[in-house]
């Protein structure tokens, strides 16, 4: 029992301290710009462009897709910074030297971004309803809530992998930007997956977000939790795979760094 309590203590304490340490510089105007204005611009841009190109009936497709895609901001940038920031700020050596449970410490880095990411998606869907007239009257609340939570967890698992990669490269912002726009193009937010060749479709389904976006559209259209459950199960599996790879990468970096006596693993 004490082991479980210690795990939870490291998890929640590490999550809180990491967040305030690395993101305390975000003042209200900066936060509003990154979490409200930028996502709103993305939703409006693609929704209005899609309406012009394919007609007004397509607006919900783009609005919902981009509202869900907002969580990638937390996954590709926020979660990465929660891990990579330890190296840049010179505190990684203290983490490696501490007896803290490594898995609890690693998972905790994404906890606050799960909450923040879910808030971002809800705000995005709110904009979709208020400004673009997306009809949520048929939405199944339980299915949509489960979809938002599942998708956010999956993207955070992917973000923790990127965070582990940030410890072995100085070009992580290039990686983050590339990944973010890959998700924007191939996760189905703006292009129907059926429009892609089969090889690209297979690649899309290997990404986080893809099944979550599909499930969100179905939930808004009235699908129940049981109907979106297969998509959410697949989404969780994808996230778990990325999370496992990320933790193995993080552990390998620690082992190599300690063996070499340096924080430069490669």
C-alpha cells in the first residue's frame, strides 16, 4: 500500500511542480493567445475555407475536426517541454540522481497537459457552436466526453515520446512543428481519410488523434458510447504503444547518460 501511495505522491507532486516550473512564464495574455485566439483562428480558417470549397454542409466536418486537433498543441509542445525543459534548465541531473519512481515521474509530466488539453477541446467545440452554427442537439454527452478524454490521453502518450526524444536532440522544435503539421494533414481533421491512398490511410490510423476525430464526429451526430467504443479502444492502444516507446527511450537515455557521465546521450 505504501508503494502505491509513494507512486501517487511522486506522480501528482511531480506533475504540479513540473507545470509551474516550466510554464510559470505564461502570463494571461500569452495563455489567451495560445489557448484561445490561435485555436479559434485555426478552426475559423479551415472551416470557412472548407465551406468555400465544398459547401456549407461541410462546416461541421472541419469545425469538429479542428476542435479535436487543438489537443495536439498540448501533446507536441506542452508535454515535450515538460520533459525537455529539465535538460534546458539544468535540472535533469537532479531528476536522474533522485530515488523517485521513474514511471511515476515520467507519466506525471503529462498530467496537467491532459487537463489543459481537454479544456482546449471544449473551448474549440464551443467556438464551433457559437460562431459556426454547428448543431450539438443530437450529441451523446457520454460518448463525446469519453472521446475527448481518450483522445487527450492518447496524444499525451505521444507527447511523452516526443519529450523523451527531446533529451537526445537539440532540434526538438523542428520535430514538434513537423509532427504538429503531419497530424493536421493526416489525422483526418481537414481531409477525409477516404481521400487518401490506402498506404496513407494506414499511416493515418497509426497516428494519435485519427480515431478520436472520427469518434467525435460520430458522437456529435448522435452515436452512443457503445458505437464509438471500438474507435476509442483503438485510440487508446495507439497511445499506449507510443507511451511505452517513450518510456523505453527515456530509460535508455538515463542509462547511457549515467554510464558516460554526461547528459549528452548521443
